[in-house]
C-alpha cells in the first residue's frame, strides 16, 4: 500500500464520510464537501489565486481519488518544500477546469504555473511517484459531457515548469510498481476505451525512462475476440513476489458475463505480457462468471488478488434460494501449485460473501429462514443447522437470548444497502463460530 504524504484541505469529517460514495451527483458532493470557512492555509492559497486572476475562482471538487478537495498540498517537484495546487474554473477562462500550482512566498503564496484541463468536470485526482521517490505527479481524471473519461498526468519541476506528460482517453487506471524497480517509484497502467463488442482491451503502461520525459512503454492487447471492455484492474503479488495485474473484462453477448486475465511485466523483453498459471489450460473458462458485480479483489488481505468463479459442486440450494445464493471459489493462482482457494457462498441480492470451511465444500445445504429475511447454513441432509444470517432494519435492536427456549442471540456483522446483516450460531462447528462468521463476511463493492 502506498504511503500518502500529500494533504487535502477539505473538512476531514465530510471527506471521510464521502470517501466510499461514488454515486452522489457532483453538485451534492460539492455542497457537502464545501467548508463553511476555509482553513487558514487554503484561504491564503485561494486569496493568492483570486488576486492573480483578478476575479473569483470557482473551486472544482473531485468525486473520487486521493483528494476530495480542490486544494492539493504536496511536494510536487521533490525539492523538500510543499507546494499547493488548485482546481478551479473562472469566468474569464472558459468552461474547462484549470490546474494552478502555487509556491510558498514570504509567508504567503504566489501562482507559479497554470494549465487548462480537458473538460469542465473533475472525476478523480490522485498522486504518484512516477519520476522518483521524492517528487509527486498529479493524475487528474476528467469527465466529458458525452460520458468519456480522460486522464492527464502533470509533471512539475524545480525550475517551475509544468508539463502535461500524458493525456489519454481511458476507462480504468491503476498505480503499481509493475517494472519491479524497488526504488519507491510507481508505474501507471491505463485501460483504453474499446470501440466494438469483443474487440479486446488495450492496456497502456506509463513508466519513467530517465531524463525529464515519460514514455508509454507499450500498449498490450488482451482478449481480442473475447473482451468488450474493462470492468476492473487490481494489483497484487504474484509468484516470486513480482507485481501482477488482474484484469476483469466484460464478455459475451451484450457483455453479460465476466472473465479475467493476469498481466505480468517481462524484464527480459521490457514489455507487459499475459500469464497463464500452471495447470490452467483456459483461464477465461476457469474464471467465467455471470454476475457482473463479481470483481476480483484481495479477499483475505494477504496481498494476492483472488479471482471468483461460480461453481456447481458447492452443495445444495433450497428452492427459495436458487436465484439469490451462489457457491463461489476464489483463487489467487499465486503459487506454482495453483494458488490458494477460498470456498463460500455469495448473496447476490445484498452482494456479500461468507467464507465457509473447506470441509463443507460439497457437504452443505442453504435454505431460506422462516421470516424470509435471510438463510440457514445446514449440513447436506438438512438435519443439522449450523448458523443463520439475516438482514433487518438497522433500527431493530439485536435480540437477546431467549431464556425460555435458549435461542442464541443475533450479532451485528455489517450494514449493507440500508439493512443490517446479523448472524447467530445455532450448532457450532469448526470454522463457523460467530467469530469466524464476522471475520469471514466480505461486503463486495
């Protein structure tokens, strides 16, 4: 995980509350993030910018990314001193967003450079150590009125020059040390837009090659004839500790399914390449799933990316659960022996996964509970019930054990989609204690 040393001058509570909310309209985000009164530092920056413009700048708030504020503070040029950056629009400068860099000056701030952005909306702002471990480059994603997204990479140097070193239409991005430099620098990988169904996905690698320039080292075509677009990119550790990407792509007629590819950096050739794990003849077929929310992720927090697959030999589903629950096997493919497997059940209505003991693979039955708000995990014969999970109104109190019939209490596990997920253990078995259930539930994004 990258250590973030940049600071955003947005109200901390508001930023934390909205950090995971990508579905709010831009106007709502802007009103919620706007501070009643700017901090002294940000106020001084805004005053300097307004003075430079000879008018009042309208601040532009990113919706996602490392920053949720129009005021960005960091050591952009690597000189050991902190600069400021501001995202804004002005009546005299047209409809597009502008990025201004300000240097500290005699206790205040002065505008050093400014550059016009690619559209009137800021989708995301991130930073990266693309050039070296000291300086930081700003990565600004822009949204167009037509729904297209564009990424601009800004390089600010000690001689107070500001360059746009890359600008590219994209659909997804990820930062990772793909080339394995180990010197604290990162590489940027962009998934480029596709034009037609099953055209495949092009990945563009941006890596530092020395001097004052950057180079898009290559564009790798993945899944031609299979992929219709990129659903997600995840970076993790592969065999030998190298960094690899897991690409989830839409496929099928109308992009109604997902499959995955694994991408590595080949040091001998200096290019990205696809990787097929040992013992896997067809990774597309091995990772095929029909729920478009089932994106790869580091499910168990071990640094490896786990790819989900829907399986048919997990156990039995009660008639009322057949359209809601699915057995999954997550695999990370990170070892020569084929990687690690995580078995469990996925609730597609509320989009959470419950890890089940490996011993229950093929030996478990899932059936709806009596109230219709959840389900039971039972043995294959359905004669012994291990636990129950249910989703209720969050205002409902957690039930205490009923002294009359000895029923165990429910325990809160998570809040999902306006409901509270609760669990109780009825007959404890290895791997399904209440602590196992609480730690074994993953809410999928």
